[in-house]
C-alpha cells in the first residue's frame, strides 16, 4: 500500500493546529488548497470547475449574469451547457441559456490568449444559436 501511494506522488500529512487534528493534501509535492486543484490546471479543467460551480452556486451564477448585463431572475431555469459539439462548428466552452431571454456563448481561455475571429464566427453561425428565440444573443 505504501508503495502505491508513493508511486502516485500523493502525500498526506497530519498536523496539529489549534488543538485539532487536521490533514493537508499534497499532490506532486504541491499543497492542495482548493477542490478545483484536483481536476488539473489546463483550460478544460478550469472550465469544468467553473461550470460545476455555476450550476451549484446561484450567487456565483447571478454575479456572472449581472456582470454580463443579463437578467438575474429565474436562475433555477438557466441552462449551462459545456463542450457542446457540432461537427461543422466545433465545441463551445460554455453556453448559458434562459428560454426566451438570453443565449450566451463564452469562449474560455487561459491567460492572455484571445479567441480568433474565425472561431467566434463559427459560434455565431451555429444552428442552435441562430435558431434560438432569445432576446439577447452574444
């Protein structure tokens, strides 16, 4: 058992803090401070973490919609689609939809990398986006 854990580079240390037994998790010798570090650090891993949090935290979703200038009512009806695929139009990172209100496509990028205009044009011409009856499309 010790060999398996060592080979996986997982180290669990026990420490005493404020007279309470606490554990700290380390992966590849790096201290894990957030559950989101368990998924990874690439663009898709980060996107999945954000998508999951948007679906579980109405306050986080509300703040994002507010920041985008979108209505914040009926939060429980907002659909969050990730990695929606179309053979001609590729994948979308995020699509936020509220029937009849908005259909927003968000391209996730890590760092200061911006999407190419051709990629954004593909999103704008996706059949699902074009057919959407939303008042606000972006």
